[in-house]
């Protein structure tokens, strides 16, 4: 029960003492943990709600602190996993994308003009924009959960502040990665120009390439990306929308996908269309995945992991997609400014999270879209210069997060120090309560 908070903050165990207040309900459902935090899981304070439309109990009123221990009416790990694995969505994932309509759409999708695809997608996604949960445009339910638990730990322990290993190296305020899914031959041909644009802003990125059917992936093409300091990741097998259609199909394809990963020297993976079934991720022989959106209101597969931090799904590290894709911005929302991106980035930075963006070389070849993308890059550079934003690559985030997970805080002579490989990059931060809110200092 204590491990989830310790892993999130990398704080000493002695400050964290949680116990279950009572047996949890067998039936999982929704409840709150304070007004801004939606949870899903078993609940001992009553019956959890099966829908957010009806009365949702607030578990915060059920919390009891006695003798330095916080008694909770839920299990934090179960709640966090229920959100990060998207278990709250229900049985629909077993049916989607198996529907006949879905199969027909992905069969003819390569032949459809963008305009027609845009209208079909708008019709399909129109009801999603009003969804209560996850909260658009960024959902912080998991992050809110752990921050409120840290506040309770401060109160229960009587400590003025609790030390922890800061989220990012060199005390960076937040992190940002730019990723490019290469979907067509036209997009493949534009990669060199896209790298030129990125390099003009001093930003390296990752290119997700499709191994089969869409275009030819040569050693020379991969080298042209890597030799310039950019990264390569595997993007599905053939991007037909059916990778996760059923268990047999997935486990038939995954050996080929893993083989391409080794052949390309790629540590990362992203499924086509951001389809996912997290319970199968362990079959992927990659260090990290980038297929889970923070909130999926405008994606074909609804849901969202409700966090802006990397997290482990078994052995694989998930780097969630935390901002709106360029295709959605341009073609579904009809936006060509960076206002929405700026709003999302601002909110993520306030939570010291990971800004993760997908921009396709296929969709930014016209001057209007290119100018929007350049404005985004300029905004990120400004944040790097003024607010210590760490702009890096997915592979670097993966290596850092794994390194951070092995670091330990050790008390020595009344002070704290970090031990472990990579300690020279890590920083000790302190969590304290100020006016009822959690505040961080170094």
C-alpha cells in the first residue's frame, strides 16, 4: 500500500505509513479523493458509483490519521493501476476494433482523401468532446492522487517537509519530447526536411517507422536519422488498425515486431492509431512504449491513463502522449494556432510532468501547418531558456526514469544524500504543505 507513493516520489519509506481502513468492495467503481481527483477501484467507505452521472462518494472524508498512520478507504496502487491500465473503461475494449465498421474503415482508409476521413472521424468523435472523464484537455487524476497522499503523509508524520528525488535531471522543471509517426511514403520523403526544421530550433526527436507495407525501410534511411542525432522507434507492424484486434492476431504479429525492433536497434514502440491493451505489453521486447494517451477524447479508442508522468507497466516503461496530435488539431478541431498546445503545456509544466507531442511528417508539408509547428518549437525553446524545460528524446527519458527508479535517498549525519548510478544528475527536492497545497523546493 505504501510502495506506490514511494515509487512515484522516490522518497524514504519512513515517512509513508498507509493502511486499509477496512475491507474493500469486490465491485470496483468511481469515487473521489477530494473534489478534483476521480478514482476507480474498490472502496470501503460505501458503494462506489458505477457512473459519474450519479452521486460519486468522496473518500477524503473517510480518511483517518492515528498514531502516525493514514487509514485509507481504498488501495492507492489499485486506483493508480486502474487508471493507468484504463480498467475504468469497461468491456468495450474487448469489442473494439473488431466491429465490421472498423474493419471496413481500415481496409479502405489508405484510399480515402483526408477531407472525407476528417468528416467521418468528426462524426464518430462528436460525442466524446463532452465526456466528463478523463478531463479534457489534460487529466491529472493519478498525479492528484499521489500529491494528496503526500500531503496526508506530511500531516501524519509531523514532518515539516519530506525529501524525495526530483522528477527530472539537473532540477529541470519538466520534460518535453517530440515524436514523429511516419505513416506514408510521402511522409518518409519529408523526414529530412523535418529534421532540418527541428535542428534549426536545436531540438532532437524520435521517428516512428512502420516496418511493413507502407514504404521501404532501408538501412540507409535509418542511418540518415540516427547519424543526425535523432532516434528511431518501431511504429506498429503495418498500421492496419488491427494489431490489438484479438489475442491470436497480436501474438502472431508481435514476434515480427520484436524482430524489427532488434533489426532497427530501436528501444521504443508505438502502436498504430494509439490502440493498446496494456495487459499484453509484456510480450513487446522494447524498453518503452508510447501508445497510451493522457486523455483520449478525440482518439478512436477512448480512455486515457490520467497522468503526465512516465510509469512502468510490468517491465516496459510507458511514456504517455500528453498533448493533442497534429492531425486532430488541424483536421478535427480545425485549429491552426498553438493555443491549445500552449494551454496543455502550461498545465503539464505546473505539474512538473512530461510534455509528449506527436507531429506527423505526413501532415505538416503545407506552409500553414509548418508555420504552426515552428511556432510550437519556438514556444518550447522559450520555455527551455526561461523555465528550465528539459527538451530531450524518448530514449533519454526512458534511460533517466529507469535510473531514477534505482536511486535511493540515504540519511547521513542529519542530512540526506542520493546513492546509486546517476546520482550526479539527480537532485534532492522537498515536499511541504503551504496553505493546504503541496509545494516543492530544492
